[in-house]
């Protein structure tokens, strides 16, 4: 058996190479066509968005000028009067929404045996919070401290302090307990 190649040129499989080059050419043409299509689509989209942006900018300029005109027509004194009236109305609404039954329910559940409430005075602070002043009488300062701790544990009161306390002629501790009342339940009136 003879293993020598007697051909004048070596054998190359040109069809396989041409097939691979043909597939690559088709692939390049497909990618180029896709890129051209996307370029056209994105250019059109950019034109549309550009015109929308110009329209939006024109509308914003018009609205800014209208707002400046309206602001120029507003009388600062009248605006202050209206704002004060709104604050006063909101204050009245908040006071009407105050639930005495919820407050007394909280106080009843937290009051120790040796503490007696003599007066309750809720007021609305400028920040819109209910500050409750509770005048109490207690036999000992420990009883008063227990009442304050019980109020804070409910979650309905915070920043509870005793700004004033003294002992009366009967030997009872008379104090004012002040705290911010956070209404947790609904209003029952």
C-alpha cells in the first residue's frame, strides 16, 4: 500500500470553508439589518421624545409665569388671616374630637389605690398635641411615682412629669402630673 500523495497540489475542503464563510456573511448581514432597523426606530423615537420635551418645557414655562402672576396678586395680610383662621378651625376640630371617656378609661386603669385625682385639664399645644394636667393627691411619693410609671406604660402618655408638688395640712402629697396624651383609640365622646 502506497501512502504518498501524487497530486500536484494538496487537497483542501473548500466547500466547508465556503459554507462557513457564507453563514458568517448571512449572520453579518442579519446583524447589520437589525442594527439599521434599530437605528431608524430609535432616531424616530428620539425625535418624538424631543418634541414632547420641548412641549413640556413650554408648558412648564407657561405654568411658572401663571404661578408668578397669581402669587403677585395674593395679598400677604389676607393670606395670613386665612392661615390663622384655618389653624383656629383645626384647633376647634381637634378639641371636639377629644375623647373624655378614653382619657378617663386610661386614668382609671392606671390609678393606684392610694392616689386620688382632683382635677383633669387637657389643652392643645401649639404643636397640635394634647397636654394633660392632672391634679392628684397621694399618701406617699412612691404612690405618685407608681401612677406616673403606669401612665407611661400604657403607651397613651409620653413625657410624663410632675412640675409641682407639695404636702398639704392633712399630710397628703398634692401634685400636678403633666404629660402628652397620645390618643390611641377611636373617639367615643
